[in-house]
């Protein structure tokens, strides 16, 4: 806490003059600056943007609704060859990419761009599904879909 004398000295100091900071406060000030610093995100790795995605869960295409990614039906495979990651990456780098935004953009910009909407359309009608990335590394994420 500042003493009354230090405040009056600050008011009398010429513009641009810096008052000395106590050593005990330097660490607190440094920590405060670190806590509010914005650290930019790394770009989305190429192995994620260039991988093949396998989606398992309840998928509906027209009147055909079935569980994908089990013994009876292969997962929905997305090779991402026509997918566009630019909007996803822009939001990611800005720190504005939320889970719901990612899910919506991934569906529109990567999946639909790759396999199209189909004549009957398609949707993930189940309560949950998983997305696996296959390439040099393996990444898994499960999303809860709220119908």
C-alpha cells in the first residue's frame, strides 16, 4: 500500500519520471503482467489438417439410420482432401474457437466439403459419437450431440 508521502511525490514528479519500485513489489508486478499476457496459439498441426478422420456413432442418411464404426458398419471416413481449415484456424489463432464452433465448422468446412451433403442429407442423430484422426499420430475426441 502506498504511503501518503509516496503519492504526493508522484504528483510532484515531472512527466516521464519513474519512481523506484520496491524489490518486494517487482515480483508481484511481474506476475500480474504474466497473468494478463496473451500468448498466441500455435497453428493447427499439419498432421491434423491432413489426416483421415473416422467418425463412429449413430449416423442418419435419408431413411437409413445406423450405428457406424462397429462390426456391422464401417465408420464414416473423411479423407479431408477437399476440406477447408482456414476459418477454423483463424478462430483458433485468435483464441475464439469454442467447442460448438469447432463442431459446426468441422462438419460444414471439412466433412460436407469432403463428402457433400448427399441427396438425402445426413446427420449425427445419436447422443454421442467419436472422431478419430488417423495418420502418424492418433487423436480421439468424443462429442456429446444434443438433438
